[in-house]
C-alpha cells in the first residue's frame, strides 16, 4: 500500500509541477494547526496517525479534519487536498511522507520515527 501511495504521489507531483505556487500562503480561514493537519492529510495519514503526530486525541484530530473539510465545502479529504493544491496553499512537496522518505517535512520529529501499521 505504501508503494501505491508513493507512485500516486509521484504522479500527482508530475501532473501539478507546472502549476506549483512560487510561495506558499496560509489562507486566512485556516489556522496554523489546520494547515499542519491538512499537510498530513495530503500525505495520506489517517486521523489516528494525525492525532499521534500532534500529541492529540483521535477525536481532536477528527475535529480539525472536519473543520478543514467544512471551510472550502469539500466532500472528502482528497477534494480538500486538491483544492489546497489548486489554490497554492499546499505544494506538491507537501505530498511527501516523512515516514517513507526519511525527511521531517514540518512534522514533529517524533513522528518520523513511528512505523506505519
């Protein structure tokens, strides 16, 4: 499954490369924490994994995910991530998973040592 995600992320990067934003911007309606949760969503992390990455309960992570979906009116995580990519809120670099690539990518260092279940 990780291999499939990596291939999909590479395909998305290739398709979106011409449209990458020069500078990332933080939209006024997303909090800094929601932006970080959105980055983890873009990496394909589950709600419990997002909670563990930020030392919060899965329920708290779920609330953040719900807020992220509600703000642009997205019906799914994928739709929210695609909208963020289109608007330049996320770049294709945000699709790299630090667990599989070995980089931190703005995620707390403790999470880069975790293993996927």
